[in-house]
C-alpha cells in the first residue's frame, strides 16, 4: 500500500475519488445516474492485465455515496486477486447499485444499468451479487452481451461458491486438526442467504454442530428446521463457543470488537472483505493463533461458475475447478505458517505474482 498526494499536477487531497483509486491502482470508475428510473450506480474496473474485468453487481442501501465508493473499490480489487489466484484469464471489476433491492427493481431500471455496462465495450463483465438475482441479470442482458449468470446458462453462482467455501473450510480443518472431517465441529455461519444456506447444507451432511444468524429473520426458522441448525441473535454470534467462524454476509465483521470476542480457531467464510482493515486485523488474527482463509481465495467458486459461462464450459468443469480451492487454501496456510506471515499477505503475493508475470507478455486492455 502507498500514499500519493500529487499526480501530474492534480492535488489528490482535494479529489478524494482519485486518491482512493490511486491507493489500490484502479484503472477506471464509471458513475451511473438515471433520473427516469432512479438508478444510481458505480462500476469499478480495477485491473485488466489477465483479461476483461469480471465481477458481480451488488445492490445495497448504502448510507451515502462515499460508502458505496469505498465498497466498490475494495470489492473490485478483491475480484482481481480472486480471479488471479484461481488461475482464470480474467481481470477484476465490480458494480454497486445504491438502492433497496426489495422496492426499486424493474425491467427499465436494470435495462438502463445494462446500457451503462455496455458502454464499457466488454472491459467489464457483470453478474449477480448481493441483492441481485438471475432474473435481474436477464433484464441487464437485454442491453448488453457482457453479462453472465443468466437463467438457463450457468445461472445462480451460489451453489458453486458454497462448494468452494466448504472444501476450503475442510482444508483449514486438515491443517488445524490433522483431519478434514467436520463431524462434531461447532461452526457458526453468519448470514444464511443463497451461499450461506448451501454451505449449511454441506455442513449438515458432515454432522457438524451448526449455529446460524442473519439480519433477515424469516429464513432462519426454515433453515433451522430443515438442517437442525441453532439460531443465534446477530450480535451474539461472535460470543458463542465455536471451532470455526464462517462469515457469509457483508464484509468488515472481523474487526477490533469481534476479535476480542471470537473464541474460534478458524475463520473461513464466503463474505468478501471480512477483515475490516487487512493490514491491522490480518496480523491480529495471526497473533491470536487463528487460521484464516483469505476470503477472495475461499469464495472464488462464484467467479469460477461465471467463467465457465464465458468460456462455454460445462457445470462439471466449474465444480471440479471449485474443488481445487482445497489445495489453494492448504498452500496459503502452509506458506503463512512457514514464513510467519499473515495469510492474507501470502494470498495477495500469490495473486500479484501471476499478474506481474502475465503483464510482461501482454499489455492491459
């Protein structure tokens, strides 16, 4: 990480947007506004050395535009690293839509967003993320071909994301316990949306002792009844006696407050940007003796699923590729232990090494 106060005569202290882009070396931002539909969105292209920037669209009720900007910048950078460490020929990008996903959706709304995506001429390929469904992506596809995760094709990436997360958790267990069996392990799953529920299904089949929490109450009882999981209040999830903490909701849940409360020996979940500050909390996690599976390496099943659609590969390929996450997580943990460095640093280095190598043989788009 580095600080830059002036580039070509532009005072970045007076332009916080450019300053934030420079911090992680983003290539491009597209701010989208349409008064007719009420659409407000930001598309961030972080890096296209390995290929077009692929990353989902998130719809969320952000408190303000700067909060949305911070989220899209962090998420798009994470996609660059995720695609690289997964061996995919894709760069990293992300989009966020500022709005209530339960109230604001319409065909016109998403078709207008599709026009913005199309204006990038293939530099960014979108898919669904939090608050977005395959049906929404179908509306987007009416205005652009640069969209994946469509009904009848690869579809919802959640099952493949959950598959990769599950095998990655098993890899962590292997390093900690000497066996990757999760039978009897106390596992807290924070967030039981699409990915979280599929993960609970996998864990249930292994006879793990599962605890679940979510800010949306109605689905909790259904999942609890179906899989025998114990419901925990959202803020209490950090305090229970657990072996494994699996954050599967929004980011930033591994922070100063929660790290003083967590009793787990493994943190491994599907949420993006789990470390509130990777430089601070990544090191604290290591110092506390907790094995951490870097989120962008663990949750790569979703983008693997999307890549299979881009390349016309079968579902069996995506599932087999997601299973390789087991080996990736094992390598990260082993290197982190050997070098006595935080796991996120090792994962970042592995992703950056591939990008640097490829950058020497091809120019960015």
